[in-house]
C-alpha cells in the first residue's frame, strides 16, 4: 500500500488492518475527501511533514501508534490534525492520545457520517490555517519593511511569531488558533506603517503628540490584517496587543479576559522580547531579571496564566536570539 501516489489525496488513513476501515474510506470519498491508506511507519511522519496532508486518521492499537502521533505533533509548528479510532479494549490509550496532541478520539465501530463530518471540519480548519499562512507571507514582507525603520527591533517580529507559537502550544490552543497567534505575532506592529518614520527612529523622549501617533498603530494594524482571507481571526489580536490586564492599556482599555487571548499572548511575549534585546536607552536585561519583571507585572500589566506559560518554556526556547 505504501507505494501509492499521494498526489491526489488529502486524508491519510493509517491502520494495520486497513480493509476493516474500507467502509470509512469509501464514505470519506463519497463526502468529497481524497483518501490514501497507509500502514503505520516512519513514512507517515514524512508525508505529514511535507505539508501535503490535510488530516490523518489513525487506528490506535498500541503505544506505537501513540509514538507515531507524538512524532508528528512534537513539532510546535505541526499543523496536521489527527483523529484516532480506538477499539473499546484499547480505551487505556485515550488519555495518552490526547496527551501527545491527537485532536479527536472516536470509538469503533464509528458512524461513518460522524467521522466524515468531524474530519471535514478539521480539514477545513487546516485549510484555513494554510490560507492564513499564505496570506501572511505577503503582509509579512510589508511588516519586515516597517521593522527596518527601527534598527533596534531587528528580528523582533520573527521572534514574536516563534515565541507566541510556543506559548500558544503550551496553552493547548487548537491548530488554527495557534497559526492565527503566530500570524498575529508576525504582523502585530504592521500598523506602524501609518506612523511617521522620524517618530519611529526617535532616540529621545517621545512627546505627547508622538504618543498619539504611536497609540494608533494597533487599530491601523487591525484594519490592515482584516483585509486578509481569514483576517478576522487575527485582527482582534493585533488590535489588542497593547491592552493591559488591569485595563490601563490602549486603544480600547479592555480588561482581563475581555482582552482577546491572542492579544494577551502577544502582549507578554512582546514585553519579554523588548526586555531581552538591546534598546537605544538601555542594554538587554539578563534572563533572570526579565523573568522577574514579567512575574512582577503578572496580574497588573499581564495575564498571570500567560506569564506562567511563557516562564515554563525551556531556557533554550527563551534564549535571546542574535539579530
Ligand atoms: Fe505594538
């Protein structure tokens, strides 16, 4: 089975006894999904990593199937949604499956229509993720150009995309939400395109008039990204990335959970990156001091649960990156 061409397929159906699942394969095809059967093995990980698969359906029989899912999901940037089909006698694998990131567990015998509907929903989310990534590719180039106006923030938006993704992953966000947070991390300051360059490059204290310009960048950015396909997913995050947990942020003075989750994540990561990189008025803080300051700001400036999630990441992930 493994030599079958996958060019035309978008769903991988993985089982040791795939003929038993043939009914599901037929049903999924009837629903318009393209399905490729495959035995478990390293080749499955390879196909998922190539980005040609929209969803994986795997029959869970043992810890090897769990290990296979773990390999696919271990990359925080992995997007492929996984549905695991379990026999009742393997019920003990369910918790392990969710623990390694399987998106949905269903028990055999499963209703083919329910399976098809669930897979189609996950596939649509996956496709939306791809569209979002493609669209941010274009605006990302604009965002990088805007960033060049301020030499002290070189590499900042790429670091924000990566670190925001790690925090979203740690918080257990869905694939689509994780992709949206990463996109918002990249594009959060794109509204600075509407701020005069001389203000962005200023190394002296900003005047109230300068601040009036600066404070408009979240709403300008939200308007820009809302023009993207699926931009409605990231626009609220961009608009709210300077809100504060205590309500003293801008532009809408939102408070606590009223601030979109993505905006809260980017707010914490933005502050952490600013602390750990050199700025015109000071050198980068060391990691311990930056962690202390985040902890001090938890509950006033920052969402405490997000500070906790960020600080729980490995030192390797949090290490300052050279620009
Ligand atoms: Fe900003």
